[in-house]
C-alpha cells in the first residue's frame, strides 16, 4: 500500500507567477484535501475534492484553485503568487467525505514553496 | 468556525517521564479529535484519534482523553523516548469536510 506522494518537494517562485502542485492519494482513498502550513503554525484547510468536484473550501481567495482527476490524484494551483504564500503545502487523502473519515486522513510530506 | 487552542507550545521532558499536551475546542458539534506527530521535513502522521462517543483511548504508550462537557481533550505519552521528540498537533472536526488544527507543541525528550 503506497502512501500520499507530493511533487515537487521544494519550489522557488517569483511574486506574481503561477504554480501547480501535485498529489497522488493513498491507494483506496477517493478524497483529497489541501492544507497550507506556515512556518511554526498548524495546517490551515484550503479545500477538499471528492468525485472531481470541490467539496468544501476554507478562507482562501479564488486565486487558489484545484482539480481532482478520475484516478483521485489532485492538483493545487495558485495564481498571482504573493510573498505570504510561502509555506509548506500539504495534501491529505481519505476515504469518503466528512470530517471524521474511517481511518482518518493520511498526509503527504508536502511541497515547500518559497515566493521571492 | 471551529477554534482549537493547544498548550503548551513547547515541552521538555526527561527520557522515561510522561508528557501531557492539552487542547480546547470551541464548536460543541465537533465529534472527531485526531492527534498528529510531525517530524522535521515530513508531513503530519496520525498517531491516535478519538470520537465523541468515547472518553478515553489507549495505544501502547499513547493515550487520549476527551471531556465533551468542558470541550477539551489531552494527549498523554508515557515512558518517553528520544524518538518521541517532534511537533505534535491536535485537531478537531465535526461532520463537515475539514480539520481545524491547534498551533502545535514542540516536544523535546532529554536523554
């Protein structure tokens, strides 16, 4: 059984650019959630995808968008990057929707994004 | 929305001693309370979780207690070992789609 894999592991972008982060969910999981973790803080929920549709969204602007593909993998896109977007972006997969899935959420190791 | 507060922010214990981390939550509808361990350069790893129909849960050296009336839950690690050194996060969720995390506790186990 494979876990959650994210790519790339590190990325440096210039303010105003666009970035795409990728996530492959754990085998058997059909839901993907994205979180932003600033340095020294807890992860903050961005959005969740289930059956290729956005299932819920946190307090993030529309320049944060995502996709889920038929194989349950997912992308996070961020447009017009700002310095404050520098953070660790975490992908978590789970089985089914809802905040308390059986088996919990499995997190990937994240993508460290630095905006300069 | 749900607000989770976590204390202490840092905790240093002698190897073999116990460590306790406490969290409070604001939304009485929350019914799922996981704890995650995050090591440097890695994503959070689920170590134990508890649901609102249970007051306590144990897994070897780790235990979690939940007091729904007071809206707080705690993580207890007994017989701490150097490999327990990490950042620990509590989280809360109800029947919606997201986890609300605490700010984290950096645990250092001194040999």
